[in-house]
């Protein structure tokens, strides 16, 4: 069973492998990170850890039993009880409900560890898989149109207090 883990320094090699192996898959639905991301990965990883240490962001990896990274689940710009959710799942891990289950698991961390009550998210119009995950986990479209690296998308919001959709407890 995959484990949701907070990002730490030892994740760097497996995370880089995840990003390299899935680069073309991700680029089909979200803007490509560019060659510079991979060239300067070590510095980028260190910067993420430093940012996480401030409490402004909370970065998580979905890690298989063998240590392989299956996904990234990030809470960014945390302030005043709200943060923005971003996630990506390895191509070979899609279609099994892992993203949906992990986002739901993240809700518990949001309320218990990070004192978050509201999550925002956005997905490009072409990223129907992420839109489906957001809807299945109780996010609702705000009606706001956004640009994600120049691509049109939709904004979503999810309140983490009260009752979850379909009678599921949070």
C-alpha cells in the first residue's frame, strides 16, 4: 500500500526519477517544467525544503513500498487557514483511485497538522483526470477562469469543515 510522506531530503533521487519518467505524460495535460528544472533539480529540491520549513507550503509524496515515487501532492501558499492543492500522479499509477484516495487522506492532514479549513485548486481545461479527482473529493468550481502557464483552466474550492459529500465523514 502506498504511503503519503512529507517531502524530505532523502526523497531527491526517487523524485527526480519520477519527474523524468513521467515528463511526457505530464506534458500532455499540464505545462512542461522545462529542461532547466531537471538541470537544476538539486537546487530546486533544496528550495522546496526551505520553503516547507517556513510553513508556507507542505509538500508530500505518495511512495510505493519499494521507495518509488508514485505521485506528488502539494499544499502551497498556506495562510489564514487556506492553501492551494496541486498534484500529479505517475502514468502507471493512474486509473486505480490513488489520486482520489490520497487527496482525501490529505484532508485529514490539512485539518489536524496544518490548521487548514479551505483548499483551492485549479486544473487546465484539458486535464480532465484532475478535474474528475477534484469533483470526486468534494471540490466545487468557483466559476473563475484561470491560466496555468498560459493554458486556460478552472478554479475550484473545498471547505474542510462540516460534512463531506455523500455523507462521508472528513
